[in-house]
C-alpha cells in the first residue's frame, strides 16, 4: 500500500540536507560545549553559528542580539519559559508588590502547551484572561484592550492556529500591547507580547519587527527539522538599557542548573539538534515563497475535490484568512474518530487536531472556542500539507474520502 501523509501540521520528516548537517555532531564532533578543551570549543562554535543564523533569519543583529535566541528541548518548553518565566520575572522586579495578583492574557484557541500552562498558573493564583475568538477563530481585540492593566505580565496569541490554520493579526495585537506598555512609562518592561509561531515560520515572515512580538516560539520538527528542538526568541527592545550589564530583563529561568543558554535554560545543549534546527530554519526561509505557492494550490485542489464529493462537507478553516497548509473539514454524520481510522486503513494519514492531544480523543478546544457545537466538532478532521505533497497523493485522499462516504 502506498501511504499518503496529510498530517504535516503534526510533524514533518527530517530533510536530508538537515540530517547531513547534524551527522558530524553525533559522532566525530561529539564534545560537550561546556568543556574548555578543543572538543568542547568545536561544539560551542557550532551552537554559536546556529544562533547567529537564526538571529539573521529573524532580522536581528548578531552583535546586538546574540542573547536573543534561547534553545530549548521543544516548543512546549519554550512556551512554558515564556509564560512561567515572565511571571517569575514580574514578581522579581516588583518586589514591593509581592502579593499583587498578576495577570496573563491568552487566546482561548491556543495550543495546549499554552492553555494548560495558563491553567496551572491560574491554580497558583495568577489571574488568567482567556480572550474569546469569533466564529472564524480570530481574537477579540476590543477584549484585549479592555483587559490590559498594570498587573498584566504577558499576552500570548498564536500567529497561526495549529488546528484551523487561522492567521491572527499579530502585528495589531503586538502594537496594542506595545502602546499600552509605553503608556506606563519609558522604562516599563511589562506587559510582554508572546506569539507561538510554530505553524507560521514556513509560510510567513516571523521577524519581531514584522509581528511586533517580544517573545516568539519556534519548533524544529514542524519545518523538516529534528524533533526535540525549540527556540524562544526574545526581542530585547524592551531591555536594551541592560545590554552592557549582560542581563536579559523580562524572563527568569524555569530550569536551573549549570546556567547554559545565558542562564535561562540549564542542561547540556543538544548540539546536533541545535545545528539541525538552524539548518531547517534556513531551508524554510529560503523556500518560503515557493512553499506558500505550491501548498496553497494543493489545499485549493483538495478543498474543491471535497466539495465535488459532497456539497454538505464544510470547512472550519476560513480559507480567506488562513495558512495554506491547514484545512479543517467537517463531515456531517461521520465522527472524526471513524473518519481518521478508516482513512488510515486506506493509507491516508490525517488527524482530529493537535497531535499532542489526539490520542486522548478530546474535542478540539480551538473549534469549541469559536462556538461550534460539540457534535459538529466531533465530526471534524484536520488535513495538513507540505511542500513534499503532490496532487497525486491528494487525489488518493479524495478517493478514500469518497469511498468512506459511499459516494
């Protein structure tokens, strides 16, 4: 059976060129970058070069912004560092207000690594405002503006939703947060704006100057890089006055130990993973325009084909305001569990949403947040594409759907 992979929002295969870049650091150049001998220096050089590459890809200056890139073990860890680390730093900088209840603001349609972290912080006494989204999944800017106050530590809204593909107006959100912060005073650090751009980097410019974000999360395995790699990019515009002191203002570590990653992420660095992440990011940046065009055409082809099978099939993805690689589809009368299972038997890989929660058979929080009835959510399947897909594979997917629906 020739299998067709239509679940690229969950993960992507490791690019051969990326693997080639990583290979020496598994064996020949295996040193611990914390060691001062030649083996360690060679490993640290590779990390430094990877960091510089990512800084340039995000429009930064290597000389000014070298500390901006924090390597983590996953995007989930990066998101945790953004939320938990900023709350810890807020308390640290405002010691006189130690008992002041602090606030974070997150979209109600975020990935679980944001929502569950927010819930955990809420249990610890942090106030959490869950920004409502409209029927198409876009956050309510008015609610954001009315929720900002001096207790607000951080606002977190994804760039591209991982389940529906909706693209948020992160530049407007970032400008809203920036304007409010500036209204509090020229030296104010908080609130920060964080954006999970894991699903966006392959298709959109994610530079902090473009999306007006103070913190940006990226993931290696969503862009043909290695699993177990993530980045939290910290735009130090709000703390440049601290550069000479070598400080990063706005975050405290949530992992303590040897002080790697400028004290923000202790633990021996995953050198091959870091090298692979940078290689994958450079490849994604180079192929961004090409990938956007190809994948847009594939999604349009698939959407048109589904409608030709059954006009009752509907799209939960707002096609006019979404990333080209995600199409969330409702099949009336067929549960997502049944559809995904039968597609798999026919050699087609799809999902019900986030791979992090799909095994638990939970209903999509992103779809529920739009006000969609539970029954309709339970009939929804996410198809996601990449530059590796071809129309022949999508045609096989359409043929499988047609067979399952008995058309």
